[in-house]
């Protein structure tokens, strides 16, 4: 399970955020999988290990950050683990 803040979920739903970054000791989602959230079902696309140096400004903007320094500031608050770039999208509402 990926914990995602409500405002980020809403931005994913609107198509404004298409990438997420996580540091994991063990991934909690898989490429091609889905994730049920409070705003609906998300699709999990490619998941690639990445170094901080390889993260681009474009990646940062796709993840909802202003720029790379903003991303690095957020990253400093995260737990240790392998950094992963995750493509994410909105599939639709959760069926009742």
C-alpha cells in the first residue's frame, strides 16, 4: 500500500500528477497493478530504481514539486531505502 495525501490524490485524479517517488526497503505496489484510494482506483505503471542525481526537473514537476530543490527538501523527510520513480494514473471510481 502506498500512502498518498488527499491533495496529491486529487491532483492525480485531475491528471496533474503522473509520477510519484518513494523510498522503500521493499516495494508495496507492483508495475501493472492498481491501488484503491479515497478518490478512486489508481494504475501503477513503470517502477524504476533511480538515483537522486538522475531525477530531472521534469520528473519533479510531474510529481507535483516546484523544482528539484523542492523535491530534495521533501526527500530529506523520508525514511531510508531505495529510491523508486513510479508512473501513476487515475483509472476511475471505486465500484460500490
